C-alpha cells in the first residue's frame, strides 16, 4: 500500500513540476491566490526560479517513481 501511495505522489509531483516549468506565471498565481492584498507582477528572476523549482521537483519525483516501481516489481516476484 505504501508503494502505491509513493507512486501516486510521484506521478502528481511530476505533473505539478511540469506545470511549474511550463507555466510559471500560473504557478505563482496559485501560490499568491490566498493573499488578500494586491500582489505585484513577478519579476523575471522569480519566474526563472519557479521554472527551476518545477524542473527539480519533476526530477526528484521521477527518482521517487523509479525507486518505488523497483520496489513494487521486487515485491511481485
């Protein structure tokens, strides 16, 4: 059960990381949506960092997915 949860979390993380990398302005808008004050436009550096965070998140979740699938396949044998 833990392996299946890890696989689902990894797939969600990969998807959200790709979303952050391809649409950083929308990802920034999601995180600032909870604030009730006026949020200034994000700078180019902040957009670049958000894009980099998305790539790192996708890579880390891909590593988690790879290790989880390896454990899952070992359990099946």
